[in-house]
C-alpha cells in the first residue's frame, strides 16, 4: 500500500509553479507559426441549415475572436490559460498534438497514486465495502472519505471548462486531449472540432450498492459533457477510451470496475446541439440526452441533431433520449463479430420524440433487428429509410412486434418534423461516406 506521505509529495508536484510553468502557458497563435500544411478551419462556422445548432442565431463559436485571443496550445497549462476560467470572451483555441490532462503544472505525468489522499487504496476500499460484510448501505466512513478527497484532487486536474463563444479545434490529424473531462456548462455558442478526445479515466470509482438491483460502480467523468449548454456544434471528433478500455478492468463485487462514464452527454436543459461526422468507439454508454425521468424542466429543450456519425463497438446509448426532440440521420452503426455485451443502439425514454432515418446498422448474426431499439416509458419513434445488414428495416414495426409484452407500443406521431438539416442521403451511400470521413483528422477533406 502506498505511504500516506505520497499524496503530500504529489500535492507539491501539482502545485508546482514558476518559470517553467510560465513558459508552458498559451501565447497568441501569431507567436507560434504553424507549418501551413494542415488547413486552418478555426474560423469556420456552422452552416445555416445544419441541424438544431443552426437555430436561433446559429453557432459561430470563437470566429469573432481578435488576434490576442487566438491561441495555439501544446500543454495542459497552456490550455488552462487559454480557456480563461470558462470566460465568455470570444476565443479560438488550437490544440497542437496530444495534451494529457493528468499532468502537473510543469507538464510531468500524474498517476492515480499521485492523487490518492488520506490513505486511500483500492484494496482497502474493497475490504471496507464488501457487500457480504458492509451490506446494502451507501459507503461511508474513512475509506469513502479518502476516496472523495482523492477524487477531488483528480477532478481539479482533469475537469476543464469551456466558456461561451469558444472554438476548440485541432491543428493536425492527431490533435486532441487525453484524460480530460471537458465540460460546457451554462455556456452558449461553442464549437468543438477535429479532435481526438480519449480516456477520461476515473481513478476513484464509487460503489453504489443499490444501483440496478445488484449494485454497480459509478465513475465521475464524461469525455465531453454539455450541461445547460446552448448552440453547440461538435464535428469530426473521435471519442474513445484509449488504451484503457473498461472491458480490460477487473470485476469487483460481481460488477465490472468501470473507469469511464459517457463519451458525450447532453443534459440539464442543454439545447440546440448538432453532432456531425464524429466517431464513437469501443465504449459502453456512448451518449445520454436528458439525465432523469423526473427532470421536467427539460421539456421543450434537448433539441439535438446527430448526422454522419459512426458508432463502432458501442454497447448502448447511441443515443438514449429523455424529453428531447432528436433527429438521427445518416449515421453508421457497427457491432463487431466478437461483441457479446451489445444491448441496443436507439433508446427511447420519457416524453422523447425521435426521428430516425436513413441510418445503416451492421451487426453479427447473434444481434437481431429487434435489438436495435429499446424503450423505457417512451412513446414516439418515427423511423424510415434505415437498413439492417444491407436490407431495409422497419424499426418501429419490429420493436412493437417483439416488445409489446414488456413495454407499451411506440407510435410514429412526433409533434414536429425536423426542418433544419442538410441533404439526407440513401443509407447505404451515407454508410460508405461516414466510414471514409467521420472522426478526427478528416474535417479538412
């Protein structure tokens, strides 16, 4: 077990400042010339008809930024300086290379052991809250307090807040963030483009004894979380768990020791969002739109467009929707041959209305068309033009035929058809285009 002195030594590392830290902070892009080989898309704005984010004034991000607020950053310290505490000042932040959020102010890597405080260890936590001894009560006491203190230390490092009127964009085909939990909270007019966002790894998951009836591990970080955000465009972003997938984690108390939460969650009254040409891969819960059946303040919000995205080896939530009006078109869904934990792709939940059209689903033989849609007290699903393993599929009819005994039938009666969208392609044509062009490093094609 790590010495209790280790966290204090790590705390000194985290707090390290001085000349080296100052040298790593962001400076205006004009002071950091690029080679010019990769096109600069940083002042591009969302097209006038490109989904819900084009409504009510559209989404322009930091395109109006003056020269003093255009940054090229290469370190976490530089990124933090450029983000300016989530300020509303128009800004363009160009990320060069891969920035690791789990680094101290001097750029040195931090491990889970560096964040551990007050004697926390996984072994001691497991001993303390083994359900056979502890029972079904929520964890409390010294090890849970130590876990919380440790989690707070990591959160201070990895949670990065993006403010209004910001464009966050890569400068090359492999630019991105590793280990970061990006948060767009109570902000509007934000563009996130051409980035690899990977491995928002929680060092300190919490045991929830009553979750799902059997208990479960809960991790803290979404790779990108829109919370009360408005007019956001996410484009050509690759989301994944990097080299540390949850499938490789051990099983404790009969449940997988989850280190990652959502890849992209859109919750708490967020509205007018377009997610396009992005890739979600190798993950369990990909995208949650609306975070609770009782959050009635979400009514009339959570208007989201998803088009030309790829969901590859995603177990569930691609997306799962509560309350929102969501247009899902021309996306590519791929379930690999060796996937044995697949649950569903389209989740229809409380008071949501989904229009799902011209998407392509490719699955192995053990995944049937009836598995593609799941409902929890849902009502409206308008599905048309979709294909399943190359053949036309009527998702609504199949869902109702196979699930009428467990859930009420869905109808195709949505209150409002999507009005803002680009050309909707044949599903097979879109499938090929998304395979070629979705994800980071392809926005300039």
